[in-house]
C-alpha cells in the first residue's frame, strides 16, 4: 500500500526566511485644519508688501513600501518582522511612473558609492542628486535636457530653531517634508527647470539667517519642532516673517505634517542601525522610523534602514 501523507513521520516545518528591503515612505495625509493670515512687515521708512499665508495642517500616517523577496508591498502601522541579520545596502535606482511608489522597479545590485551601483552612478537620478546636493550646475543642465516635463518646488521650512531652504521634485514634496523635522513649510516657487530651482534655492539660502540645512543639526531641529508649544497661528506668522525677510511678498501655500500617534522619545534619540529581533512598525516622522520591540520603543534613522537588506524570519 502506498504511504499517505498521514502516515509519514511528522517533520518540523523548515525555517522560512525572506529578504525584506524597505524602499520608500508613503505618506497618507488627512487635512485637519487651515490657518490664514496676512503679514505686513514694517521698516523704518515705509511699509512693505503683504505676505499672505494659507497653512494646511495635515495628520500624517506613513506606510512603508517594502520589497518582500521579489514583490513590492505596502505595509502600515502594526507590520511585524523578525530581523535576524542585516545584509548589504542595495542600489536606490528605480524606474516607474512618478508618484506611484508601488509601481517602481528597483535595482537589485549592491550599492558601491553614494547609494548607487556602478551601473547607475551616472543615471538621471544620480545626476539629479548631484544637481540638488552639490554645486554641480552642469548636472542640473543635463537633468533639464533629460526631464523636460518635470516640475520643481523651492520651499522654506520653519523648524522652530530657524529656517531652511530646500528644493524637490513637485510630486515628492510631502515625502520630502516627512523626511525632515519641521513645524511648517511654505512653497516659495514652482519651476520647470532644475537649474533655475537650484539657483533660486542657493540665492535664498545665502540670505542672512537662512541655510540649505547646514548649520543646525537634525537633533536640534527635531527637538525644536517636536517639543514646540507654538500654536499653528504663531507658526504661520513665523513662516510669513521668514518669507518677508527673504524679500518676498504675495500669496503662499504652506503645509505642516503632524505625526499621528507617534511617540516623541524614540524620534528624539534614534539608533543608526536597525536592531535585530522582533520589530513592529509604528510610525515615521522627521526622517525617523519608530518600531516597538519587546525591550521598548526604538527610533531608527531612515537612512540606516532604507535600501538595506533585512534577512527576516517569518
Ligand atoms: Zn543600480
């Protein structure tokens, strides 16, 4: 008689492991309030033009876009994984329709320099980063030729300890804002050229008291923005004052992404490497991911976990 499955000796199920890579943040926004104000700066000799601000306050709950073996999935609060070990960092090059994180095709080669594999060191995305993160204006010109339809936002962040000017692709604005500590950020300009956007950013950041981010550390900005007791009316006014100090006037849309149920302490003292063990994802804000472990809550910097292979047990 042939053996049936029932008659076979019981076997311990094999250990299921998977290769997990967190690839992107995926902010989910809900507008909860708006504040409008007009600010007219006074100088000794004359009044200047008005700055009109409309501040949109959003609650943000960020999902993660995760490669689980070879499929791309969206996971949210409560996602659990057992991180057994960390593998190499993978290249961050990807292709797909803009603003659709679940439809990207990611490069699986190991990153060798600046987060890129050898093949993608001179890719359009790497060029774009050279344009925005260095003074390589030739890279900006190359990007303008490669991406004629792209739109860029130059923005002003108020983080409670000062101001910061930034530039990003327009469709990525909210994700970019979620990656940095802020009380609010105003859209200063929308431009069709990376070169023009980068030049404007540099010009504005050279104003006294402003920067492209250098000067005030992330931990100071984090503390100033998270522990702020300022109301949004006060925040909107500070942002308007900042815009006026840049010599600008007119109507500006501004945004604040407020973390929803995200514990403050792990955000203030993040680890620089993902700990091993059972992790439950809770939230993301200011470039920090928060997980629950059996030992308590931990924050981990986004840069430490994103694109890193996590060998996980299921
Ligand atoms: Zn690559």
